[in-house]
């Protein structure tokens, strides 16, 4: 962990702010994300990060979403890019479902954390240069 990183334990999981524009999100095992938890999650992101920001979604635990939560989880305009770190076929399929609901091209799936972080940093560099 670097000097800038801060770890926040929330009711649904852990969010690590890597810098002002990047956070890693780890949802706890067995959580069902509903609209209220998504609202709390979005409120946290908006109050702790500087827009536009990117997210590393670390799916190291098994959890689920209500259908309503699936529709709104990636809806924040302030989210620039999302890298989703998956370890199982189930987490890959769940992520592809959310991507298809959103029709967004700023979400990419990874199996290696460093590759995911490199991609997010590359996207930020491209955005800042243009």
C-alpha cells in the first residue's frame, strides 16, 4: 500500500482510495447489493474521489445484486473507467451481464490486478493528454 492509499470499511465492503481519481472496491462475501447499498456506495465515491474517477472492482468474494441495483450500479456520470478483476466464471458472467445492461465500453474485465491498474492508468493518461 502506498502513502496516499486509505482504506475505508463500509457496511457492504471495503473501498481503498488509491489516489484522488482511483479507488479499489471489494464487496464482502455474501452481500446482496440493493438500491440502498448502491446509493451509499455512490455517495462514498462522490465524497471521497475527484471526478472524473476510475474504479478497480475486485470481485474476490461472491456476492449478488438485486435487478434494480444492477441497473444503477455503474450509472454515475463521474465514473470514467472501470476495471473488473475476476477470479471465477461466475464473476465473469455477472460482470458481462452488468456491462450488457449498461451498453458501456468503459468497463473491461481482467484476471490480473496489475494489468487492470495499468489499463486504468493508461485510460487516465489518454484522457488527460487529449
